[in-house]
C-alpha cells in the first residue's frame, strides 16, 4: 500500500515536471500550485498587429491628402491603385493606404488682431467658436488659440476643454495702438493730443503684423510637440499682409512642413475682402497641403469653416518607405499622381504637402 502511494506521488510529480517543460500548465492547476502573491506563468503571446503598424509608421513617410472633382466636391471613393506617389521624381512603393475619418486632431487657431481686422474680428470670433463646437471631440482632439500683431500671444495652450477654448477666443480683441483714430490711420507718427508718450518699439509692434513669425512659433512650439498620431493643422485668420517680424514666408513654410502641419488660410480684412493678399495666402496653404478661402461676408465666413471641417474629416493617408533611406535632414519633394483614367478625365485635384524634411542621423553619444 505504501509502495502504491509512493508510485502515485512520483507519477504526479513526473506529470507536473512534463507540463512545466512544455510550458502548458493548465490554468486551474497552475493557480493551485502557485503561492499567493506570486506571478503566474503564461505563454509568450504572438506579435500584436498594432506593433507592426507602429513600426511601419515610424519607418515610413506618411502623407495626408484630399481629393476633389472639377466642381470642388470631395471624393471619398479613391483606392490605392488610383494613385502613384513620387519622391524627388522617383516612384515609391506604397506600403499603406486608407481613408482617414477618425484621426485625432491637433489644431491651432491663429487670429490676426491688427488694425485690418478691427471691423471683422467679432464675426471671426463667433465663427471660430461655432467651428470648434462642431469639430472638437473632447476625448480625441486638442486645440490651441494664438492671437498676433507684431508679436504672438498664446491665449490658450493645447486643450480639449471647450469652455476654456471659448473663453480664450472671446477675450481676443483688437487693441488700438497709441495715436490710432480708426480705419488703419495713426496720426502724427503715433502721437495725438491728449495721449501719453509711447515707445517707438512698442508702437511698431502693436501697429504691425508679423504673420510668418506667428506661423513659425506656432508650428515649432505649439504643434511640434503634439502627439505623433495626430492630424496637425493651423487655421489662419488674416489679410495676408505681413509688415514686420524676422521670419520670411519660406521660414514659415519650412516650420509648418517640419511639424507636418497643414495650413488653412481664411483671407479676411476690413470689410472682409479689403486689402487681402490672396496670392500669398494661396501659396502658404498649397505648399503645406491646405487651402485658402476668401469670404465676402459672414455667411461665406461660416461656410469656409464648414469646408475646413469637412476636409479634415475626409482625408486619405498614404504611406511609403523611401528608396533613399539616408538620414541627412534634406528636403525632399512629394508628388501624388492620379493614374485612374476616369478620375483624370474628371480633372480630380489632389491637395497635399509638397515635401518633407528627412530625419537626421543621431550624433555620437545620442541614443538611436
């Protein structure tokens, strides 16, 4: 009888040893044999599909684009075979293609508060608030508000709190420089009877417009640190007339491209269209993959915001791994071509950023 018990005990231990060796201990038995508070062994899980997606997005160049027919209607039925993508004139192999309707949004509202906006600023603010209330999803999106004249002011950092965003836009206001008598006129070099003496530098800053400085600092300091997997965009409300600042249009474009930020320009000035530089606003929007709008009244202003909302929710994402893997920080052009004859016949227009800056190789001593 004792021998039989000993034999049974040895058999049990042999079975447990075999299970441990195979890494397949049944859950119930493993729980019984493991002391309380110790980690329970589990088999190594297979690679997760999301890990592969993250790896591809890290290695690849991602390009968002919109497609419109000849009547400016958004197209939502494009497929990967309908397009080809080129970098510096060389065709690239597409590794991922999808329609993006749910990507988180990192958005900066950039509001010109110089003298040219004095009469239209109330309508701009009301339309911007309405836009945010219809676009922002508190659980996904984040927005910042920046006002600018000759210098930029961060009214509200990145947040998804609509109450804070509404208050930030509401407190944006036109502050007349000393000597300002309306209609963009400053008398006697900025001094009128009854006004206190002013600093020449302060007068120059408050009475000027530094658009490119504002875009540069917004791209670098506000949108640059935004999370990786977000759609970055700037909504610029301005007449496009840059009168001061140290940055040039090229600097602003370069900063936006480095931040992968699309710029949507709403060209608006005194009485909406007075003095608006349409050419320069078209240029900075097209080169970053956005569009420029030139509303003539409040109704068209709200329509412009509506179209921006539709475009941001109706984009495609195409990814490719560059045939030139050199991490030299160089600027590389991007071209997407429509190759489907039906779409070519319908004169489909694609809007996307025209280039990007390659990553730079880590210097000695830096972690890769």
